[in-house]
């Protein structure tokens, strides 16, 4: 198992939720972490909090929009610089929710969610490959239980996650000969700000809705961002694992049915 100590890790969407939890988890284990998000204050706050609690400068925040080529390049350059010239791990956690009845979907909004959730991660992976070859590094995506359970009205988001889970296998095969591994964590329900940012619910309604799903989990509760970060850390270190989609969902995807 590869140690996270000294690893250079780039995390998109690190200003909140699962990306922020992953940044904390890796930094606490000695990684040099570079996070990005569009809101400067969010990435700055996460980096400051991590550096204060680890008494180090292990985390650096970059305001960058991953749908913009120049921002992607700036983010990767920052991560390589923060990692003293190296990059070991790219975690694509940035993602947006878009949902609605199929007959009401807007084309531009569909293109936007595919741009953020799928295309930007693909472009970033391509940019990172030259840096991941010398480190025999790893690319990690975040899938979703939406590929296992059908949520009517959530077709745009589910389709983006289906694309990422498929990409995991194809890119693992494509990059394996260069000793770059590719993986994906498939979370279930975790309380973050993804639905609130999409304007779907306020904090209280989002929390109530997720808690309402608790009984659909085999383990009877929703998950935490740290539990997803732990799975990302496993895949980052697991040197003979590639192409894996690791389900971490408390059993929500099982479709538990009492009859
Ligand atoms: N929460 C769940 O239950 C759950 C379940 C399955 C999968 N996931 C996946 O987990 C990942 C993380 O989501 P989360 O739940 O942690 O939600 P979150 O707290 O909303 O985090 C997503 C982050 O992505 C950033 N982001 C969005 N668009 C961006 C862009 N164009 N450029 C750079 N950053 C961008 C956002 O920051 P800015 O707005 O500042 O850019 C935000 O901090 C997503 O891929 C999501 O689909 C979540």
C-alpha cells in the first residue's frame, strides 16, 4: 500500500463537501494538497483550517473554474509546484446537480452539467498524465448511487455519473501501460451543499430529504463526507487496484426491499 505521506494531491471541488473532507484526510496523513473551486473564500477557508489544525502549509487553495482551460492549466501548475515538482493523485470531486422532468430540460443546462461533471475531469486527466507518469500516479473520479438506483427526474445528473463510471474502466485500460491507475468511489447519500447550490433546497430541506432516505440504506443511515474520503485514500494507495468502482453507500444501492 502506497503511503499518503509526501504525496502531491490535486482535488477539484475542495472548497466544500467531499472534496474538502478529502483535502483534510490526505493533509492529516502528510500529503501536500492543492484544492480548487470557483469561490475563492471557500478554498481559502478550507486551506486555512487544514493548515491551522495540521500546523503546516500542506494545503493550498486556488480559485479556478474547471470548465475554463486556462484555469485548469493554472490549477495543475499550482499543484505540481506545491508538490515540489511532482503530482501523484488527481481527485475530480467538483460536480453540480441538475435535475428535472425530461420534457422540461434545457439544452444549455444539460451541456453545462456535462461540462463540469464529465468533460472538465477528462480534460484535467489529460493535462495531468505527463505529471502522473513519473510518479506512477492515480486519477480518481466520484460516481454516484444514481447509477444503481433510479431517481425519477434526476436523469441529467445520473447520466453524468454513468459516464464517469464507464470512463474509469476505459481510462484504466488506456493508462495502465504507463502505470497510471484510475479509480472511482461511488457514494450514496451524504449531506453537503450540492443540492443547495443548485437552488433545489435550503439546508434544512436538503438535510430532511436525505435523512428521509436513511431507512432505504441497509445500514439505516446516510453517510459522511469523511467516509468517502477514506475510500478515496484507499484507492490512492492501493497499488494493484485499477478500474475499480468502489461503492461506499451504506447499502443504499442494494435496493433493499422488504416484502
Ligand atoms: N453529496 C452526495 O450525496 C453525493 C453523492 C454521490 C456523489 N456525489 C459527488 O461528490 C462530488 C462532490 O460533491 P459534494 O456532495 O461534496 O458537493 P459540494 O459540497 O457542492 O461540492 C462540490 C464542489 O464543486 C465545486 N465546483 C462546482 N463547479 C465547479 C467548477 N466549474 N469549477 C471548480 N469547482 C467547481 C463547488 O465549488 P464552487 O461552487 O465554489 O465552484 C463545490 O465546492 C460531486 O461530484 C458529486 O456529484 C455527492
